């Protein structure tokens, strides 16, 4: 098992996966790591939909990508339009090639506590996946209401993220980060 800080340093987003299924005990271990995340008042607001059915993955991918294109078209900047022109093929490929697509849901509340707690859970999942030799990527749930219908998600739950997970089929590299000292503000901005 890798050192904790090595996992954080070396983990990077994967967009292309091998078709090999994740062993069930590995997936359970990864999800269990997620549930150990800090969360508001120990509410454990998350629920996991484990999507392995190719038809459902295709429906989710089609909704997600079409809504992402609409979103970036509405922004209208040159950078946004370059992304639209590229077609978000990497997102489509990630969802369709991953043997498991987690749709991580959270119990809606009047503030952001449950959403924040669920994102702590997602971070644990992504790090645990890397520690297990797997890759993952987190995706914004554009098209959330349509995806909720496809997956029968109750109305009092939201989707925090779509997380394709599997054995990497690409050599991804960690992208450089801005030095942390350039991001620290002491006492005030």
C-alpha cells in the first residue's frame, strides 16, 4: 500500500479505462473508505449508485455531455467554445469505458453541510481507488434532474458527482500546481 502523501501527490484524473471489472471486495473497501469521511453531525448523507449496465451508462453519458455542451455554449467565451468544439469526448469516454460509474448522491438540506460532507466522502473514494491501483475522475452532474429520473433518485436527494472508476488504460500525469505559499493568506486576504 502506498504512503498517504504519495497517494495524494501521484493521483491524477483518468479518462480512459480497461474493461476489467473491479473485484467486489475492492469496490466495497473503496466505498467504505468514503464513508469514513468527516460529515455534519454524523448524518452520513451520502448514497451510492453503482452503475455497471452499459445502456444506463450510455444514457447518463449522453445527458451529461449534452448538458455540459449547453452550459459552455451559454458562457460564450473563446475558451468555452474551444471546449464545446472538442465535444467533451473525454467525459463520454470516461463514463462509457469505466467498468463502474459511481453516482454519488446526498440528502438535500437547507445549507451546504450535507453537500460538503459528501464531497469529503468523494475525495476519500478517489484517493482509496488510487491506493488500490485504480483510476477515477470526478465530474459535475450537469443534467442532474434528467439523470435522477434515469436512476430513480428520490426528489429529496441531489447528485454531488459522477465518478467513473476502473483500471487505467492511459498514462496520465500529475499536472503542476501553483505553489501553496502563493495560495496562503494569513488572518486576512
